[in-house]
């Protein structure tokens, strides 16, 4: 299930919606990270693995 579908469903819950909108800035950052990972095909676990980049 995509994050937008989950969010739409959860926002129907008044308690969730109140908490979500009260902390919208933090939520926006989390959603941006989720979408960026999704765009490049990474999972949350992938993004936690250390990378070795020697420039």
C-alpha cells in the first residue's frame, strides 16, 4: 500500500488527524524521505546500511 493511501485512510481518524496536523512540519520531512527512497527503489532498511563512498 502506498503512503498516500495509508495517510488518506488514517486522516479519517480525528485523533490521528489532530496529531498529524499539529506536527505537520516533522511529518513533511518524513514523507519527503519516504518518497525519495521510493523514487530510487530503496527500502527503509536499505537507507540504514552504511555506504562506502571513497572519493
